[in-house]
C-alpha cells in the first residue's frame, strides 16, 4: 500500500482543525461570521500546538524537492533549450 503524501495529511488535518470548531460554534447558535473568525483563530492555535510533526514532514519534503542534486528534466525543457539555441544561432549569423 502506498504511503499518503505528507502534504495531503497536513492539509486534511488543518481543514479538520478549522471545520470542527466551526460546526460546533454554528450548532451553538453563534453568528456565522463570528463563528468563522473564532474557528480560524482556534484552528490556528490548535494546528500550531498539535500539528508540528506533520508540518515538519511537509517542510522536509519541500526542502528535499527544492534541493535535489540533479533537477528533473522533461521533454519540454529539451524543446525549449533547442529553441533558444536556434534563436542564438540566428542572431550570430
């Protein structure tokens, strides 16, 4: 079974940390815009306290992708490089 990417796990947890307080506040009859603001603040605090491990996993994955030894090349990169080389050749002629 494949491992779930860390960014998906973190995103789902962050959404849950926002949505659960929002639903509770709305069920308690708090005005919707005040519920949204309060849920955002509650979600921010809870995610800062309890989601440090998933947040660190996401940042480690991003760092690994950004600092690869050899960047991943695609066919599109080769086509663009060839077009730039042709353009430089036309200008030098």
